[in-house]
């Protein structure tokens, strides 16, 4: 592991980012144009001391960043695809498969908006409904999903293959969500063209009668806004508006939840910010009370 080069690379990436780009105040006494070390640590969910040792390239203290830490730093520092791969190479870690391809890295515009949505549950997902990044309130509302690769990384795939994935919505709402997911997937499949990943996923899903029947209707509708009732383990059923802002190429979307002022949903969202994730180690598509993984979630 080339710790000196790794530290130098992190330092140069930190210096080029302005606080306003990541939703931080400029402050009157800032002596550096870029981010402070403690600010990078905060954005990446690391301790300031650990990040400082990492940037200093301290060999004697045995700093060994994990793949999860590297991915968090790549997001915090707004690294592009080549830069993220370089970060993994410097740390002598295998570059994750998800670090390749047009949907692997969160588009800066969407990430910038996500940073500013600190008071509402929000996340960035791909057009196959794979979660790329999310804020704490999204985890508190939707829980964390199991770590999956391949088709199962997408919530749409799990919706039709794992009954536990449906526990987030009341049973009477399931037919509606099935129709919405399939119509949205029709649009994504056409947009991606001859994409083998999508073709394999659709072929696998067509083995199920419900999906096959809905797919054969050829209904197409990109999901942009929906009214949802979400089953929360502590707060009960929360009725919210779900908004989607699509990237220019349609491969990613910013998804966030709101409720009309004064409505029960608005009151429950306020409680959610207090309750947070305490006692909510609930993986996506898993009944309340079962243990959770620690990977980013994709319940929506």
C-alpha cells in the first residue's frame, strides 16, 4: 500500500473542493480555499483523527483503509470514475465491480442536491433502483438493505423475487407498486438498449407470473412522483409524497419524501428526525425486529 501517495492524492482532492459545493458554510476564518480535514472526515463518516493519519500517510500507525472507507471518501471528495479507481489502486484494494459503468458514480449535480436535503429523507438511486448514496433520514425511514451484487442489488428485482421486500408497504398497496415498478423498468430497458445486465434481469423476472403478465402489457411510465404509505416499525404507517428528479441521461434519480404541512405524515417525519435509527436495525424487505446488515440500503 502506497500510503504517502494515497495521502497526497487525498490532500489534493480535498484542496480543490469548495465548502459550498458540499453544503458547508464558508465561514469568516477559513484559511484554506478547500475543505478542512475534519470536514472531509465528517462527510465520509470517519473520525477526524483517523482521516488525518490517512492523509499524512502514516506507516508507523498501520493505517489500512477498508474498501468501505475508500468508497465513502470517494463520495465525500466527489471523485470521478478514474479518480476513484486510482484511490483503490493506491490503497491496493480490489476495485469493486460497482465502480465501473455509467451508473456507478453519483452524478455531482444530484449529489450536491442530496447534501442540501438534510431535513428530509433522500437518496440517489439508479434506473434499476439500486441505491448509490442516501442521507441518515432515508435510513431511518426505509431501513438498510442486505448487501447484494448483480440483479438482486436492485429493489425492483427483490420486489418480485423476495416476499420480505414487500413488507415496507401495506399489502393492499402491492398491486399498485408492482405496476409502477414494471412500467418504470420498461422505460429503463428501452433507454439502455442492448444492455445484457437488464436483459438477464428481465429474463429471470419473467419466470414469475405476476411480472410476466405486467411486462406483457407494455405499459411505460417513468416514475416521477407517487403517493406512498410506508410501514415504519416504530411510527406505524406514514403517508408521504415521493418525488423523483432524473439526471439528464435518465440513469440516475434523486428520490426524496415530503408531506403537506400540518398533515400526520409531516408530524411523523418530525418524529423520525428524533427517533433516527435507534432500535431500527431493520434491513430492507425484512420484518421489524430482525437483524440488519451495515451496507447502504435500497428500500423505496
